[in-house]
C-alpha cells in the first residue's frame, strides 16, 4: 500500500521525527505505485504554485516554503520556518531505493539548518 501525504510543520518530511505524523494534513492511499506517483506529482505542482522555495528529493519527499512564513517557538526561543510538504510512502515508510526517481532531486533554495532545536535534540529519528 502506498500513501501520498501532505504535511505542514517545522521540519522537512525526510527527518521522520517521533511525532512526525502530527504534521499530516491529508492522506491518500493507493494500491498501485504509478497511480500514487501520479497523485504525488499533482500535489507537488499544487505546492510549487503556492510557495516560492522548495527542495525535492529522489526519495519522493519534497518541502516547500515561503521565507516570510515563520512562527515563534517558545521551546527554543526562536523563529522557525513553516514547511508545506508532500511525500510518497510505502506502508508508512520511506520508499525502497528501487522506487526512487533521480530526476526529482532538485531545489531552488536552501532550507533553514534546523527545526526546533530543543525538540530536535529530544526526539528520536525512526
């Protein structure tokens, strides 16, 4: 089973922090990889039309943002970037390497170097 998820949070989707599922906005499930990939592309273009900056990985996880869309974090006493992301997963895990698409590896900006530094240090990467 494949999932195409959209997320909104303070970290890019490839980090898979312990509580990453709390950032999920939508989920669509598919039995077929290519149908899921088609939906991923649709979501990718929707986000690209709305946000000027992006990083897209060959693992079919992408983060989009507007540098002006930041919010204050009381835990780390700093402003954090809000990312809008899309990811294609297989059984709620990163896609196996043979499903990666090298042509999707691109970016037009660099993201901030961290999410919430306090939370990031206390969360375990799965």
